[in-house]
């Protein structure tokens, strides 16, 4: 199915599940840099994706979730979940994405109809609190068909 709309949000709009990380986050024009707090070396961040639930009177389908980020050697993305309202429509756990300028594409099986608005949740893991324990969240989006 061709992409009818791609909707993205910038990394400086990311929300933190653990507010101790928010106090340490550096929001800049090009990304939000996240480092672990003294309370946690693993936790979720969330992107609220602008969602076209209808395109020309046809229900949109979530086709793929996309994330752009960079990380230091002591940090990684450990899971990606996609939500439509309160329903998780995709999950990928146990991954270890890391490195400079990563562009991750997660295809969403069965392209579910979108009803309530979408979000992408990303699990960040840090191996300690050293100089290379950081993630720069650049942007996240969903392709709709």
C-alpha cells in the first residue's frame, strides 16, 4: 500500500515517563539529549504523533513507525511500542538499537485502522552514567495508508 500521509514530531517535543529524566534533558533546536538520572538507568519516552484518523472519508491505517536518533556507546533503544489510543497496535521488544544517526523503520503488521490518535513509546537503556551514556532523540513518525 502506498503511503498516503507521513506524520512526524520533532525530538524536542518528547515526553518523559520518569520525570527525573526531564530535569536532566537538554532540549535544543535539533534534538533532545537524554541522560540517565540518579533514579533510573532505564525508562520510557513518548512521542505523540499528529494523527489523520480519516483521509478523504476513509479510515487511516498505520503502516510503519519510524524513529531517528543517535546514542553514545553506553545507551540504546531496547523496545518500541505503537499505540492507538489505549490499544497497543505494535510492539518490538528486546532490541539493542544504538549508534550515530540511526533511522529505524518498524513495519506494523496487518496495517490496523487508526481510531483515536497514535503515539510511539521508546524504551531507553543506559549502561551506567558515564560520558557515553546519552541518547539524542531527533524525531519520530508514522506512515499512514
